[in-house]
């Protein structure tokens, strides 16, 4: 059977227009709900940030009031105390290289050795001493440097043997001895 369409084109247009507005209304209400939800979320996060900011501002204000309570002399004394503490810690960890050099020269006494070069190795407490002399004098100097019983010394246990061997250049009569030193001996 054939069905009859009793709806006129104007009614059909009115139905389509009505359906389009229903879809638009649903989209508008959805967009409105999303906007409201985002606004509530942003408001809550803003309140948390504002409370954190207020707490930090109150901490800054309390620190400013503490600092303003100090007199200029107190601030200077606190600054000097910090600087002195830093200086003392640095001074405590400093090696007295002048004493090490004095000890090297003390151990050349009684020999015909000319010290040409003294080189300190950083962070190893090792020193290399280049000298110009004869072989027998160099042997005596090496035994003086590595001896723990050197009598003419202020610090007899300052030096000890190094892992490196002595270097010899017979042509130029230059010799190098490597020794370790203990900085705790001269502090």
C-alpha cells in the first residue's frame, strides 16, 4: 500500500527548523555547563594560589620586621662572624707550602746540590724536586728526602716515598725525585 504524506512543505520546514534549534539549544547548554565547570575549577585553584601567596607575604613581612629590629652594629657583627668562620675553615685546609720548601732545602744541607725546580701536584700532596748535581750527591739527597729520621729537620716525618721513580738525565746532570708529603705534619 501506498502511504499518503499529509504534511505540507511549510510544516516540513517548520519541523526541520525546530529540530535545528533543539540541537543548537543542546550545544549551547553543554557549552554553558563546560564553561561553568571550568570557572569553578579555576576559582578553586585561584583560591589555593592566593592563600599560598598570602602565607609567603606574611613570612616576608615577619622576616623584614626581624631584620628591622637589628641595629647596624648587630648586622655588621653577624656579617663579620660569617666571614671569620669562612676564613677559619679555609685557613684550616690550606697547606703551608713555605714550610715544605724549607724542609726540601734543609735536606740539601751538606751536599753540593742546586735545586732547579720544585713542582707541587695539586690534590695529591706530591712534590717533584729537580736538582743539578752528581750521581752520588743525588743518592744522598734521595735518602734524605725519603728518610723519616732526618735529624736536621723541624718535621722529620713530613716526606714519604712516592709511587713514581726518580728520573735521571746523565748528560745534563739533572735529576728529579718524587716524594709525597703529609700536610698534617706542618699544621
